[in-house]
């Protein structure tokens, strides 16, 4: 029995590791395709790219792991069935349930590890990934001055060159507009040629210009509309220094991202949800008191009557006073309507934020349950179809996982918008797939021929009238 269990475990671990890294690679390629425009042309160091890939891969584990378990379980038991190893086990008195027993234990351990990963590792990975991606997307493009084009990548400067020699970093026909004074094109420099050099620490760019002119329109605050001096300075050699610190990757403090719901574990989410719900209730009470005060106080009544507590009707007032009262009432009503509209929008935003925290809280548990559920779908399905490899199992697992993922995404969106209760909406995909796993496991253990066409023909023949049935000699 132990040798059989070792055989089954070895047959399962290989496809599990292989399919997990394949799924992770596919998701990583999708990420690169999405953010390729934000990564290229910025002169990023290789270790920044490597860190980003590692953090991104870690955040894709909740998608890759359930898919890998589903595909590997179908492949494992499909291979065992295709090579008649399951038949040999059953002839030796080992049922499918006993053959699955070690993998059930392994799946439970993987589910526990998935929860620990989702609760302890994933928040840190999301924090590192989101903060690094934010800094990379915010970073400027690398210095790349093209001939004939105006380059404004350096703050407060616009540079244009007619020709450029990349081997010697020599430029010809240089024009530099200086906007550092924030007064427009009041100062600019031209030169017939120059040379670009970076300082050893790459913090500054030095332009050494030859045979050129400095043009500057001097701004005099007094009588500036009528008198402006224009200054021209010719030079044989001139050096200008440009600050390049903005071209390096500037890391943002990660503490600014820690309050995001994706960067929290279960205990932090519980605390955040409790705090947000308390603020929500306090805001509701404040709105209620504000509305009550608006309706309970008759504004401007003292201008109409000396006795403010005395009730009156519009019929007791003359035309001018009646029009004034109606105008005040309409204005107060419009103000109240606008106040309620703004308050409703604010409360909707607060409620959406609370629902997002709750969805992430439930996702900590749905990952581990999905890993266990997909094993009980894939293992019996592989034993039933008896096909291994990467052909039919890939198609079947992709179809099942896409349905599961679509239901999950739809339920989460309904939960976030408040169209459905959070817990039922998030767990809908699991509840839909759970009966399928039970049914497939029962059919596989009981050796039910659910893919045998003769069985379905015999079943549907009971509903076909005898006069429509073909004679046995013609049923070929």
C-alpha cells in the first residue's frame, strides 16, 4: 500500500510543479504585455526589473495555484487510467478512494499553506509590487535627445539639436530654451556645436558649447510693458549643467501604501472594517442631526413675525411676504437636496471601500478552499476520461477554471458595488463548483460510465416510441 501511495504522489508532484510554473509564466507574460510601455525606455537597472518580476509572480499565485492543482490532478489520474494502472490497483483490491487518500492529505496541506501564504506573504508582496510599479510608472524616460526634435525631458529646459554623433556625444546646431524663471521664452542659448557628458555619479549632465550666443530679455517689473532690455552675449566656450536626479528611480515611502486593503492580513482587515463601519455609522448620525436641524428651525421667521413661536399660514401674509417665504423655502429645499446628493455619494464611496475590505477578507479563505475543491474535481475527472498529457486535460481544466473565474469576478463586482451581500457573492463560485466535485467523485468511485455513449443511448431509448426504433439488423 505504501508503494502505491508513493507512486501516486510522485506521479502528481511532477505535473503540479510543471503546470504551476507554466501558469505563472503565462500570467507574467500577460503582465509584461500590459505594462510594457511603462517599462521600456527608462534605463532601469536589471535588479529593479528582476524585483518587479518576482513581486508580480508572487501576486499571481492565487490564480496559478488552483489552476495548477486542477490540471495536474486531471493529468495524473488520466495517465494512470490511460496506462491501466488504475485497473491494476482495483484488481488488487485498492479502490480509487484509497489511491486518492495520500493526495487528499497533500491537498489539505496545500490548502493550509495557501491560506498562510494569502494571509502572511501576499500582503507584503502586494505592498512591494504596487509601490515599485508606481515608482517605475512615475519615472521619466531615459535621456534620449533626437536630432531635429525638441526634447523637454529635463525640467524647465527644452533642447533641440540639428545633428548628433552618438560615438563622441557631439551635437551640432544646438538650441537650449531656459524656462527656469517661469517667464516663458525669455532666455535661450544657441551654439554651432557642443559635447554632452555625464558626471561620474550620473547626477548631472554637462553641456560644453562652442561658438554660440546667449539671448536674454531682461525683465524689469517697473514699466515692463513699455521698456524691455534685450541682452546678447557671444561666447567661445560655455558650460551648462542640468540636474539629472529625476531620471533615477526615486523610491516612494512604502508606508503610504500600507493602508490599502490589498496590503493587509486578516487581523488588520478586521480592524480596518470595524473602524470604517464605525465611521460610517457616525456619519449617518451626523447627517440625521443636520437634516433634523434644517427642518426643525424656521429660518428667517423673525423677519416675518415678532413672535417666532406663533404658527401662521400663507393666507395671512400679503403678496410680497408670501413670495418671500416661498423663495426662502425653495432655496432651503434646493440646498437640502444638494446636501443629500453629496452625502449620498460620500456614503456610497464609504460603503464601497468597506465592501472592498470584506471581499479581500473572504478571498483569504476562498483560495485555500478552491485548491481543495479543484482537486476533488480534477482527480475523479481524470480517472473518468482516462487521458493524460497536455491535450484533453488542458482543454477541460481551462474550461472549468474559466467558468469558475468568471463567476468569481462577477460575484466580487456585485459585492463591491453593494448589489449583493458580500459573503454569498464571493462564495458563489465555490458553491457552484462544490456539487460538481461531489458528483464527479461519487461517479469515479462507483465506476459509473458517464462518458460511455451506449449508456446514454439505452437511457434515451426508453423515451423513443417503438415504431420509431430501427430493427436490430439496421442498428449498426
